[in-house]
């Protein structure tokens, strides 16, 4: 019966396997069952009503919260930290509340059991060292509340109401967050398993000594019985044991039973975004960017899972989990982080409460006709309540605050920001050579070629199939000679084979995850029987990192990088295609406590290995499928096993926007869809869209047709080539955005409201997006589209990047989008750097000249930035870079170093400047190093475009160009 629980992807492996007779017999049965399966079977994954703790938390709806704070217990731990005692009045269980003030307008609330019978799990190594901020507490015994003033910023206050407990957070006397105002806080304390009550035996009644008395008694009883028959009887109910509710101590899903040795330990809390109508975040879901109300339907689920050909418009869990939510209105932006690594469900209730539950709490809303609010109910299977509140006030502030807590995005090497070519699988070295030559023959740039699981010796990672890849070093060196890289897949499941050095060494060291009885956990994945490394242990992570040096990873070079797939982790014969929750990690924690951490721990360890092999000189690149809070520090992610359907192309935009808002700057979706075969029109449109998304990789399933661009008719090949070349032209702009993300956390791909926070019409818009501050992109995601309706926000106007046509704004316009064009517009008032000499890979463009595109606003101004470094080392950390501020005002374009102490020597020079929206000049002069000289130019009056040719100055210098 366990076969029925297998994930549909298991059928893929079965088709490939020719090594095990027993497995082939199983394959026959399995394929008979799964032959008709074309998409995810939702029955393989839990709903809330199939999760005992989700049901218990959802059903907890007291009229008054049982949690009461003792105001007399207030104690100051230090200048930024206060503590209070809380009691659950229903069971007299004691808890401790800690409130912390952190720098940059951030508060932390933590609630844990005062004296638990065992330690409750707290997520380690996730939050960065953040400076504290002074906080003052003012108790008010009369009304039973405590007001906390955050540091020197008297605008931010936190108010704890004691009976019942509630926390309200204000900014400038306006309520922003309210905690437990819906009375949904519910902490299941750790407890001993109740002993089953023995059944009471029925005893025979004693016979009376006097028979006359017996007759009299019998007569009385008969009379009483008659009366009882005439009166309605209440059914005798057995009182429910609060310590022994269904699913508390054992739970079964399909054929898998979770033994739950610690019993119930779930936590729940309601947090309200007051005066907000829109919230975003908590990826990963194949759904809209703005979170929808879950009232009467399924909550959003955060639980990393391997989901086959996932459904759209769904709140079901996917590959990654980041419990971070952003609230945005026309006045402010705020953020909330729920720090928890266990399975989590999130209910969202968006209402317009006319001075209702929350409206009555705050005098601020006394005159309002309607008060919008979003009430969020967080429900996690284990852990402690640990919440961070970020007070903003604008989108950039929240991203800075969030990435201060969780780490700023890594700085990718330049080649990682370009186009990547992949499929499952390039067959052998000759196939690799042919594909590589095909790009050169058809003049299509690319930087990296990827190899999937078939390159290994029987799915043994860190090995090569020596028949197909007899000389992998020479193969990598041949690519490197052209400036290109290679990526190989390395997954966390280790083939059980004592002749396999990775398995043998890890087993001897005791590095694998254990079953609850202490034996080695084994599950099915691509190699068949597999063991899984216990990456929660530092020594295991260090050992894994040590495998990446070329002396150990035979056949590897410094030009080989890594793809960590299946790291949710995926276990084909496990519950929900993942690990059993009650298996044990080395520190004694069950898998339920750490599940969502597993993927990031693998990526972290792999990054450490790449750093070690180059002695910390070269920037790593590691793509991960699973992700969690802080993944942005280590590398890129993608949206997993999508499908060649127009709906999946459209869904890539809101999915990537949500991921970017949660800190991950480098993310993308498989171009063309992983499953099925896209028609040429769809594939062309997908390339056009993906060229403007942070991670740009084509990838496809082993059973799909080959998709190299030159395999299509010339018409489509040329469109795909043009889309890829557009990405390479814009590399200076993309690279600058990645540097800015590394410094401040701002996502390169961002929603329109991020740049236009007061424009309410953008708050739900997720079919278009911004690339940085300057470019608005609206992909085509429907067939036979010749015209696209585009909303243009702001008041500075927009310029079509291809035709230079100007569109005033705010406005909705119709833009011609035949097959060779999508709507891409540059915002008035911005400057975008490009390199117009596109070569076969980015390494050959390092010292090529720049062109600046200056879109002048109606006010006659424009701003931009340009970042330059060597593209692959950590020299930028030692000020080996150039970062230029670009400003156009009063008809003068100025380039000035943002950091005069930084310098990187480059021969790259300024080849051209294109001004959009200016009048015809009489002369143009450049000033550099105190010298003034005239420049040549041309002017197109119909489009008001001025082109200045060959200023010739090195871009690392400071200079100015005056238009007269």
C-alpha cells in the first residue's frame, strides 16, 4: 500500500532505473497506478482538516482570552529588554513574556513557558546580531496597562493591556499592529502523556435482607421509572480530557503514523494589521501577490514539500517557507516576521470593520466611516511565540529592517546574473560540446551550462558517469576557455552503498538522520534506498563542505558550481513525500521542529564548501529549490517544477514578486516550463518575460522535446535571441541592482506599489512589475496578443525603451506588442546604464564601453547609479569597486563617485549617451579632469531624442556633460 503514497515523480525515476530487479517489479505495479497521472495529486498533501494541530488552533475561539499578564511582575532585564509573567487562567500554566527594542524601529515579542517539562524548540542561527535600542516602561496600575516608549523615537509606542493580555503598537499615535485582540493566542504547554483510565466493572447489586422491603423498593422504582419516561432525559456526556484530544499523541495520514512522543506543543497567535487592506509575503504559493482572505477556506500553508506539477491559484505548500508578511497602505509600510521552522498554517481575514473590534480600541479611528484591517492567525506545530515587528515607514525601510534581521542578499558573480542553459539531461560530453557550439554558431550569448542527475555514476553525487563523461575536467576547461561556467546537481539524499565513499564515510561518522529507535533513517529518492545527512549538526555541515575541494570531488574545477535540488527534503515514500516528523536529529530534536530549515542548511553548507575551495577568493553560486528565512545570504532559488502552460508563465510574476519581498533577490522560474512542451509562441513570450526576472534559466524535463533556441523556425529563434541579448545589454543595470540589494535588501524585481506607494490602484497589480526604480515590464502571458493594456503610475511620464515614444502618466495606455515585443518602459527621471556590444558571454564584456539612457522627467531631471567591479571575487569588500551616482539637472549630466575611497581600475569607457525628452541643443561639452572639450551629437525631433556620441571618458572617473 505504501506505493499509493509515492509522489508521481517516482514514476519518472522508475522509467530511468535499470539496476534493481526488485525495484523494477515494484515499478510495474506503480506505473499501472500512476500511468494516467498528469498533475499533482492534492490527496498526497494535507489540508487543515487533516492536521490535528491546525484543527485545534482554528477551533480555539474563546470569547475572552484566558491569558492574563501580571503587571506587578514587570522587570527590567536591561535598557532594551523587559519581561512579564503571563498566566493561562484556564489551566494556571505560567509563561514568560519578553519584549525587546531593536535598532531601526523594530520590536521583538517572545512568549515561552516559564518552566516547561522539556525545552521548547527555538530557531537557531537565523537572526543576525542586531543592535539594541533603549526602551522605557511606564506602568499604569489604574487601568492595568504598561506603555513602552521605543528609544529616543517617542513616535513609536507599545502598549500591553494586562487582563486579558493584548499588545498594541503605535507609530505617531496611530495604531499599526494589535496582538491577541481576537483572543486567539493559544500555547499548548508540554505535558506528560495521560494514563488511560481503567474501565469500571459493573457489580451485581446486593440482595436486601427483607423481601418485603425489596417489594416496596421495587414499587417505588417502578413509579420513578414511569416519571422518568415522561420527562426528557439528557444524555450523559463524558467530560473531554484537555490533555488527550484527537491527534495530540498520535496522528495518521494515509499509511503513515506520527508517534508524537512529546505530545501537543502547537502555538497560535492573532496579529492584526490595523488600518491596512493589503498584505503580502509568506511565500511560497502559486497564488496572487496580495494575500486573499481564507475565511471559510484553506489557510496558507508553510511546509517545504516536493510538489509535482503544482496547481495554480492555490494556498497549498510548495518548496519554500518564509513566514514574513508586509502590510502596505498609502501612508505606510510595515513588516512582521513569525520566527518558526515547523509546519505553519496562516489564516488571513481582510475586513472593513466599521469601528468594530479594533476600531473601538483606538480613539484614532473615532471619525472614520470604515476601518480596514487584516487579521492574521499564525498556527505552528511547535516552538515558541517569537515575533518581530518592523515599523517601516516606506517599502525600502521595511526591506532594510528585515534584511538587518535576516541578512542582506549575497552578491552574485556577474555570470550568475546572465542566461543559463539547462535540461534534464545533457547526455554526454559530446552533447555538451554540441550545445555549447550551437550558441556560438547562432550568435546567442549564454554563460553557464547545467548537468542534471544523469551525469553521475548511478545517482551517486560527487561522481561522474565515466562512460558518458570520461574527462569532466577537460570539458569544464573547454567551457572556461570561452569564459563560461558549468553547474552540476548535488542533492542531499545519499545512495545507500558501502562502496560509495560519501555514504561509507558519513555512515562511519554517524552523520545520518536517525529513526526514533536510533537506527539509520532510509527513504526512497532518485538513487533508490537513500540516507539523509543530519545537517542540523555543525560537524556534518563542515564535513559536507569539505567534499567540494577538487582533491575530494574528483573531476571538478573552480569553474564548476552547484545546484541543490530535492532539499525540502524529498522522500518519495515518506508522508507527504518528505520525512517522517518523529525521526530524530542529532541534538535530540524531532524533524517536526526543524523541517523548514533543512534546505537552507544544505545550501549554507554547499556555499561554505565553494568558499573553502578557493580560499575565500571567489564568490560562490549555489541554486536551491527549498528556502527559508535568510536564504538570500547564500544564493539563488527558483520556483520548482512548473508546467509549459500560459497560466504558469503568468504565475511566475506574482510568485517572484512575493519571494523578492521576503528578501530573496536572486530568483526565477524555469523558462518554458519544466513539464510538457511549450509551443513556439509560448516559449518566445516566456523568454521575453524571464529576461526581466532576476534568475534567468531555461530548464526542462527529460521527457520533453529538446528546446535549444536554434531548433525552432528562424522567426522564433530570432525572437528568443533578441530577448537573451536584451538581458546582456542590461547587465550593468542588473548588476547595479544586485549590489544595491546586497547593501540594503531592496529586491531588483519589485511590485509597482513599491515605487509608487501612494497609488492605491497598484496595490493589487501583479501582472506587471518594476525592475529597479527605472523599468516597468508587463509580460505577455496570453496567446495571440497584439496589443497590451498597461497602467503607468506616477507623474513623470514613461518612454518605450525600443521606440522612445513618450507616454504621460498616471495613465492606462495600449501598447503594440506583436510577437517580437513586450511592453518595457523607462520611467521619466531615471538613468539606465547598458552595454550595447553583446558578446558570447559576460566575461568578454567586462571592459566593453557603456551607453547611458537618460529619460528626462517633465521637471528636467533624472537620476541613476552604476556599480562596477571585477565580477567574480570578493575584492569589492576591500573597496575594489566603482560606484557612480548619475544626476541630470539644469541640463548637465554629472557622474560622481558615491564612495571616493573605493576604486577599481577598468578600461571600460562611455561610448554614448541617449537623452529622451529634451530639446535640440546648440552645442554639448564634456568636462573631465578640469579639461573641457566639445562632443558630437544628433537629434531626432519627432521623438525628442538626443544622442551624444563617443564622450570617450573612462567610467571610473568623475565627469560632466553640459547641454547648451
